[in-house]
C-alpha cells in the first residue's frame, strides 16, 4: 500500500509539473473599430500639438520680466475671460500669448478687437491646444 501511495504521489506531482510547462496561446477577438480607436488615441497622445495661431501681447526680458508678463496676462484675463492666455518662457524672454486659432484670419480678427488695449500685440504662429480651438 505504501508503494502504491508513493506511486500515486509521484504521478500526481509529475502530471502537475507537466501541465504547468505546456505553453499556450491567448487569442483575443475584438471589433476592428476598437482597434482603430486605440490606434487613434495612441497617435493623438504621441503626436506634437497642431500648428495654429495666437496673438502675442508682450515679450519681456530682464530682472522683472516675469512680473511684468504676469501683470499683462492678468490684465488681459480681466477683460477677456473666455480666451485662454499662456505665459511662455523662451530664453531669455517671458512671452504672453493668447488664443488658440486654427487660421491666421481668426487670429487677426481677434487681434483687431484687442488692439486698442494691447497696441504692441501681433499675430504669431504657434502650437495650439486643438480641443480649445474646436470649442470656438
């Protein structure tokens, strides 16, 4: 009986080890739409922001450049709450740029509206936030 139990024990251990060593293939089937949606998301996340236009209000350098630029940004946001404003550091300047416009025409039309308050502003090409520009 002892030999029989030993044989059963060895057989069970060998069988369980054999079953763990066999490799398998996992196949997942899903709709092609899911694959294209995932690929689109990956492309969107890894791509560079799209090119568009903004209006540059100032470009300041020097000791108080950041303070001056933040003041101009605050002044702009107090008048135009719905338009995004960005403080950008491009060595050695702090720049304030506003808006996310897809076309130069849209940026120019907005620039004409704010020209009285910000006479030194001008339209520049920049990378824009696409989702904000689509809300316009």
